[in-house]
């Protein structure tokens, strides 16, 4: 869930706490392709 300012919420693993991560982190710039907004 994108929350703005280059940040998004996600739960990395089942049972893990929800975290805020930056879209600019090295992992996501290498492994994330695109996202769409669905209304």
C-alpha cells in the first residue's frame, strides 16, 4: 500500500509486523517493476 513520499506499507512475511519501506531502497529498485491504482 503506497502511502506517499516514496514509502509503502507491507508485511514482508506471514506473521511479521507491518513495516514501512522506501521504494528507493536497493532491494525494491532492483526487484520491483510497477504498480497500478485500481478504482
